[in-house]
C-alpha cells in the first residue's frame, strides 16, 4: 500500500477501534506505528500503519502475546502487494486454478501458501478467491468444469479459509454471529466476510450452512452478539424463514447478505441489507459502530 502519512491518531483509532492510549503504547513499545510529522509538528500516520494495527489485532485475537503479535504485524508488511509482485500474484493465481482443475491438492495448497505470503487477507479474498469462485460457477454453468472439479476446488478453498479462521472466536471486539438459513449450503461468502470482520477486530461465532433460525435465536439469548448476519445465494431459503427471521430481528440486529438477499426481503424481515461484497460490507459494518463503547473497542484490554 505504502501511502504518505495523512491520518491523525484519532482517525487511526476510529478506523481500527483501538484506543488512542493503546495505539501510543504500541507505537512506543513495539514500533507498530511509525508516524511522520505534519508541517505543524503533529504526528501523522499512513494506511500502512492502519494495516499493521489491524494485523496486530488479528494476532492478539489468536491469543499471542503483545510483543509476538507486534513482531508478526511488522513482518506482515511484506504481504502487501507491491506493483513489482503483481506478476507473481497472477502467476500463482493461474497455478492455483490449474492445480484445482487437475485435482492436484499439494500443488494447489502450495500456490495458496504463496498467495497468502504475498497478499493481505483482504486482497487475497477480493482479488483472487472471490473472483475465482465466481468464474468457477460460470465455467460450471457452461459445462467447462465438472461438478466434481467444482466440489474439489470449493472444498479446498473452504478448508483453507476455515484454517485461517482458527481463533476468530477469541478477543474482546464486537461480536458477530454468522449463519446460513435452512437449506442454504453456500457459506464461502460468509466465511470470507467473517475473516474480513476478524481482521477488523471482531469476534466471530460461525454456525455455517443450513442453520434453523429458531436455533440461532435460542443461542442469541446467551451469546448476545452485537450483530447476526445471515447469508444465502438464492432468495428461497431466506423467504422460507421469514416469520422466524422477523422474530429473531425483534431481539437482535440482523443483516441479510449474499445474492439471495434483497431490499424487500430485508425490510419484511425487519433486518438490514448488506448488498455489497464481503470485504466492503465488513468495512461498512465496522465503520457503522460507534467507537468507545466497551463492546466496540477491539483489542483494547491487551497491551
Ligand atoms: C461453490 C458453489 C457451490 C458449493 C457451495 C460450497 C460452499 N460451502 O459454499 C456447493 C457445491 C455446495 C453448491 C451447491 C449448489 N449450487 Co452453487 N455455486 C458455487 C459457486 C461456484 C461459488 C459460490 C461462492 O462461494 N461464491 C463466492 C461468493 C462470495 O460470490 P457470490 O456468491 O457471487 O456472492 C456475491 C455477493 O452475493 C456477496 N456475498 C456472498 N455471500 C456473502 C456473504 C456476506 C456476509 C456478504 C456481506 C456478501 C456476500 O459477495 C459476492 C460478491 O463479491 C457459485 C458460482 C458463483 N457465481 O458464485 C455457484 C452458484 C451460487 N450455485 C448455484 C447453484 C444453482 C447451486 C445448486 C442449486 C446446484 C445443484 N443443482 O445442486 C446447489 C444448491 C445448494 C444449496 N442448497 O444451497 C448457482 C446459483 C444460481 C442462482 N443464484 O440462481 C451459482 C451462481 C452457479 C451458477 N452460475 O449457476 N454450490
């Protein structure tokens, strides 16, 4: 990313949900932030600083000690794509696609590892995996890819994404409960969304595919998430659960997402619509939260 410093510390705090005091501590103790100076002598921070703070939150959320989390956050800078590595990324993306089509699990995982080492998680999802899944569906529809190839590829990707999700239930950030309604098996977008929320400091409870809404409701009472997000690739599963969705949305903020979620469905359910892609919506949900309240300050107690 490498942008010129232009953000005051309050803005970094607002974007990441980490308190100003804690940001200062991370800067002083670990060098996670490296500010420049405005003409007036104020410290100014860059988008890279924001990325490093987010990486720090992810590592803390995985239970690492602060010093170790900071070291990894500093190392993760190499994951940001620079223009020089764009060729490398397209080569690895092509390699991943070819390996998946050939049922070559080891090759596919190696290409995935290289992509993961080069790209931020947001970029891996937005620029590689989500477009790839989309293309895969088109190829399947055209008959260029068999059902077996599609199943193999989506299962490898699902496994890798859930591997990255390990520990996403830990931490003290806002809490999102994610599920697909009954009959819905497309949960890859929801997993991507959970990962994007996680890297923005959220805590995730993931119920996955085909979840009865009354069962979600039963556990919402105890888990008390800040947000429940239900995703579906087609409208049917959401439509079929409308009465239960209405009941759920009466007690907790509910959002509907995925290609099956429409504005009218969301209105009827008393839910909000997340109509964008998983990464953009994770950012929007995060921005929409008021900073400062105890449940909305990801990362704050750990120093
Ligand atoms: C992988 C896959 C499967 C896997 C799912 C594995 C899994 N664990 O998710 C399996 C094999 C189970 C499957 C089954 C079926 N599938 Co399918 N599948 C796909 C495929 C190839 C990728 C889906 C995916 O994950 N895409 C990645 C997501 C992120 O992209 P997206 O779906 O376009 O979503 C966009 C937005 O809606 C949004 N979004 C999506 N989810 C979320 C979640 C949140 C929280 C947010 C904020 C945003 C968001 O982000 C995306 C834009 O970036 C798509 C092709 C495609 N075009 O997507 C078909 C596709 C979705 N499947 C389709 C069909 C028809 C089926 C089956 C009915 C096939 C069959 N005859 O059995 C079954 C239905 C199963 C069921 N009951 O749900 C159709 C749906 C057509 C439609 N909408 O009318 C598609 C589009 C293929 C096609 N071109 O025809 N499928």
